């Protein structure tokens, strides 16, 4: 029997039962006591916090001193839950606007906008001895790299775990409802998290994203170990931590990555560049996301349409340009004399296919698709399409050859080596099997 934070976990080989021991008001604490981030922390609040969070203490953190204090406690933990909120729908350059941390003892909401030195927390994120439990963490991982040049080390992603466990609902709200019976309101999913002060309902929403994660970790760990896939979930989570920021600022000439750009004539390429650069200037001046001026999908049609025509105006649609529309027309007129060269990014090298690639790939896909449909599972917990293509190009004849294919996981080799090698063998003619294998 395992007791942690108002949750008693009874486990057996057959079932997991959760009993909530308390739904009383929480011990609500903040740093500092007159904390402006928690504008509505009144004892009469009827917020979700009163019913959902039990007696688990909650802290809001807004200063360097208090971050150092709570970091000492977090550093002593073996496992923590992590999440963040950003202002990506409201600013030209998005940034992390709130960070949530939960331990088995406390919940924390950290305001990075009021803290100059985040290093005490970043040390925790980099610490390989502390496991970080997160849900759908790919955006969070690249955001920490973008804003703080810090990666996440020792990750367990509950979304990945849910896929391996074949859950029908993969979202965090679905997992919480499944295991704890609470329905989470996601109405603040698109909130401007850089806006201050944050109200009680904002704090409740943010807190809820990590509050349940450690209990979910305990349940999922038990379930994954029962089916010998805990190591697989950790391996996939570790691979996810290598993801890099691919948004604004990641590429010197992002307009060159627009679909169809390479095939345009030189003059229209110049117009694409002018439109893109114009949009960025206006978006930065107004401090709004670029797509709020007009979308990427509008850029090539604008570039290939006569400026100022009715079709041009129709493509712009309801874009909030106002007086800045005249500036766009000026930029397009000047584009023809812009002599800057285009250094197109080099296309990624695609491995060459062999004479039996298609046949092997077809056999592998047939097997994978039948397994996915018959067992009602996510294809990525068997093999992705890219992985099947890599296998078909490599045509492995031994376990070592399969393991050496780039992108193939250890857990996939453990589960599927025999069946994959058998499929490859049956798809090949005898003359293709005569190469020496060791």
C-alpha cells in the first residue's frame, strides 16, 4: 500500500484503485504573503481549487529569493511534475509566462516574468537524478531550450505512456477523468498567460496541469511494468528531449521554406521575400503573432497576384493592416530592384531505394496496418511509416542489422525483431539473400 498526498493507491496484478481521502479546502500559501499574482485568494472562493486539490499546500513564487527557497525542496525530490504556459497567441516573440511544478508534498506556480535568475530551477530540470513527469512535453522542451538554453533530462511523458497503454483518450483531461473522476475545464487553454494579475481561476487551471501528474505516474508505472513496457516509455521520452526549437528565429530565411517557393520565378521570389519581411515588421511593431497580420498560406498567392487588384484585396481578406496596407504596396514595388541573392537551403539527402525496397515496404505495411487495426493501437507504438521505409531500404537480415538502422528503438527490436526479419526474408527472392551476414 502506497500513501501519497491524499491518495491511497492499492495495487494488484488485476486492478488499480484510487481512493481520494480528502476534498477539504487547501492549505493555500504564497511567496510573498501580499502576492499580487494571486489576486483572489479569499477564504470564500468557490474555485475549482476548493474541491479538486484537497489539502495539498500550494505556493506561488515571484522573486529570486523565494525561487531559491523552493528550489532547495525540489532538489531533494526523486520525481517532480513540470508544465508551463506561454503567450504564443498574443505576442510577436512568444515566451514562457508561467511554470508549474508539483512534488508529492506541494504544488508551485512560478512567475518567470518577475524573476531575474531562473538558474535554481533550471538546475533541477537538468539534474539527471530527478525524474520529470510531463504530458505532451514536446512544446515545453523546445520552449525551455529557446528561452533558457536548458534541456529536460530524465523525462517521463504521460502522453507517450498512454499510447503504450492503449488508452482511448490521450489528453491530460481524459487521463484525469479516467483515473480520478474529475472533469477539467480547458477554457483557459488559449489564455494570455503574460497578462497580470492572474486571478484565482487562472491559478487553479495552471496548478491542475501538474497536480495529478505524479499520481498518474504511479499508476502508469505500475501498468507499464506489468506489460514490460516501462523501459519503452522511458526510451521514447528520452528521444523526445532531443527536439529543438523550430519556430521564429530558428532559420535565417524562413520564407524559403514555404511550400512552392523553389519553383517560383525570380521576380516572384523577390515578392515573397518582401511580403514576408513586411509582415514581420508590422507584427513586431504591434507585438502580435505574425499570423494575426496574415497567414503563411496567403503569402504565395499575394506574391503571384497583381498588387492592388481585387483578387489581391480578396486574398488579404480581413487582415488588420489599416494604413499599413500602403506600406505593403510600396515594399512590393521596391522588390523588383532588390538584388539580394537567394541561398536556398540544401535539401536533405534522401537514402536511395534498392530493387526490393517497394516489395519489402509493402509487406511491412500490410503487417503493421493489420496489427494496428486488429489490436486497435496507435501505429507509433509499432513502427512509424518513416521507420518502415528505413527498414525496407536497409533490408536487414540479422538482429544487429535491424538494431543499427537509424531511428529504430531498442524496445522495437525487443518486441518485433523476429517478425520483421521473417517478413523481410519472405519478401526477398533467394538471390537477394546471398549476401554475407555475421
